[in-house]
């Protein structure tokens, strides 16, 4: 029997284990296997293979039973996920339904999840901006959270590294608030967007309107062709999965790349219960999982473990990984695990009309739009709230189709719609302040379908967020007015936290083990062979879309971990 156990343990032993296969987990798998480590990738959801498992990607609108719309039954059964902009008949197979993984809302929170190989990298918005030192130094300057243990210079070469592989479109704008990257050709502007850019530039020295930076291949490079990916076709149905690999996802890029090494073992349907800690060795030795199909518990072992289950689930895994040494969660000597969670404030928006450029219109589609980098409280504190916001911007021309006639006459009428005026719009992307009162914890009584404690979420807006919304509405109204836009209307949709889908923190990085969970390498202070490189590791949120930073941190952390492992330091 002893020999059988030894054989079983040997079969379940790897050099590294990665928990999660989304954006950060995919990068960790790619880098670990690329450095020669036999790597087990654990994914709690089903397998989704590139192209093969995108069932709706080539469907036309009339091929859907409900023309792409959600039925009342689906909406009634899923009041949370139905709020997500990307959840509809053509994409619903990639989203977690409300009943599949219940959680407890101490305060209203819409938790948007994707449980499959690739995670939310299949359905993300694909916006990719670098952070600057204005972001990394924010907590220290403004006196909240804790100081980041890294600066832009630490991450800059890794930003370049992941950008070249992923394929990022953008323009070199020369802004200190938004560092330039390794860009493919940028997307085109329309004439009203260019008008707004020029008006803002002529009236404000510190405000800029630039083309968005996004993970779309506008001109394939050899490395993209080696991945089997082609040029983005501007279909703008990305959340169904892209058979061309035109946008970056784990499924089209990092996971197949890792598989080609022969070093990766992918195990879907593996719900991680906890990380195993050996008190005699003083290190983590493996991961305990529950098979989603059989409900049987199994254990896998490795020298190093990367936790990339997405922000709140990574908190859940660590909180559930208890032992005599760590009764309050793995590595939680500081007591901050699960606390100081933050998110992005997307509540506010603005719309207007424009009566100019009536001799022009748009043609085709574009999976991107202009972007306004943060301009408030950058070089000095100038408002009654901390930090600031970025904003999206876009313009389009309204049209109305004449649906009269039949046959050729109807086709001709539909191809020549009556054009109306231009409409413009913007949405806010505000930084929220991490606070101890914004936290997640395990519920002591209620369990999920796998017997794991449900996550209890207590996250809310505060007065700083309300002041920021008011300022965004005032400043954007001023900018829209200066550009000659009319019928300006501001809005606050009062959405719950979580619907931004950018929750961060709870396992934050920091310089001091007494006030943080991770060091500058995304390594647990107290458990040196466990690394966390997803959104849970973030000390603050800044205003930028965070996924590019997760990619860069994952590649950087793996580079350190493998070198340290070879030196016997982990």
C-alpha cells in the first residue's frame, strides 16, 4: 500500500502548479513551461478550446432563436449576470450563472465571473494601458493603503515583453501619465472624434484625447503568426470568442503556446479547495481540489504554486487554506487578507449631440474608441477628493432605415438609410480608495455546491466616489460645451460595485509584512513558494484597465520564481 501511495504521489507531482487559466494564469503557464518546468494548470470550469468551442462565433443574427436577446426566463433566473453588458444570447455560455456559484452580499455587489479555460479573457473589453509612476506612488503620496513595493521602472521591460507577444494597438502619444508601449498600428478616428480631440487640445494644456490602446492585432507580426493568430476583422462580437485570434485571450495565445512545449498538463473541472501547507517544511507542498464532475477530492503537489484564480476567488482560496500555523488563511500573519478590496467606479456618463460634419459619416466597425487619460490631481492635489478618473469617448452618426418595399427595392432602401445628426458619449473610469471596511470573508454557515464556504462580500462606494462623480460630470460638461456639443445630458446609473468587473486587492503587495501579504515579486511574505499575480495582488487600482499590468507582473514574477527555485531560495 505504501508503494501505491508513493506512485500516486509521484504521478500527481509537478514542478509548478498554476491555479486558474485566465489572463494572469495563462501568462504564468506560458512562462513556467517556457522555462522548462512541468506545470499543472488547474481550472475550475470546463475546457474551452480555441475555435472549436466557440459555438456562436460565426452565427448570423437571424440564426439565434431570440435574435441575440435574453429571454425573460434567463433574466429572471440571473438578475446579477444579466446586468453585464456582454451577456446576451450569443455569449451567455461563457458566463457563470447566478445559481452556479452563490455568494453572500453583505452590501450589494455584482460579481461577474467566467468559469472555463481562458476565464474572462474570452469576454474582456481588451483595453490595455500601462501604469505610470503617478499610479504606483499614489498611495504613498496621498496617504492611503500602503506604498507599492515596485515602481514603473520595475515593470516597464515586462510591459514591453507582454505587449509584443499579446499584440497591442495604440499610438505613441508621449504622455507622462500614460507611458507609451510596443504598439501595432492604431485604430482610425472618425471626424467628430478628431474634432473633439482638437478642441480639447486647444483649450486645455493638461487634458488629452488619444486613441485607445487595445489587445487587437491590427498588423500581425511573426510572433502572432507563430501563435496561429491573424488580423482583427473588426467584427465587434469578441465576447463570443474569436476564431481568427484577432484579440488576445488565453485560449488563442498563452495556453496553446504553453501546450506546445509538452510541459503543460491542463486539468479543467478542478475546483480548488485550498493550498496545502506543510508545517514541518514551512512551505506549501500542493493544492487540494474537488473534481467538479465526481465531487471527489484529490491532491497535487509542486515546488512552486501560482495563484491566479481571479481577485475574489484567490482571496477565497487563501482564506480557506488554514492550518495550525495559519488559522486565518495562508500567509495571513498581517491580518489584512481579504481586506482593502477596491474596484473601478463606472457609474457616471454623459451624452450629447453635434450638428457639425453633416457631410460625413462612419463606415464599418471598430473594436476600440478614444480615451481620455486621468487629468485630475496628477501633479498636485487640486480637488476635494483623492485621486482621479479616466474616461472613454466615442462619436457616431444616427440613421433611420426605410423598411418599405420588397425584394430589390427593400434591399436598396436598407442600404441607403436616412442619416440623422451626430451623437457623442463618454463614460467615467474612476479610481476608488482601498479601505479596511471593504472586505471579503468566508461565511461560517453557508456552503457552495462543492462544500466550500461561500464568499461574503462587503464592498461599497464612499463619499470620495460621490465627489468624483460630480467632478467628472462638471468637467466633461465643460469640455463638451467647449467642443460645440449640444443637448448635453449627464447620468449616474447607480450600478453596484462589481459591474465594472475590475475588483482588486485583498492580497495586496507591500514593503512591510506587517501590513501586506506579498512582496515586490508577488511572493507571499510568509510562504516563499506561493506567488499571486492576479487582481487580488493590487495595492491600489489607479484608473487604467488592469489586465496588462497583471500580464506583466505574472511574467516578471515567474522569471524571479524560477531563478530563485534554481538557487534553492523557494
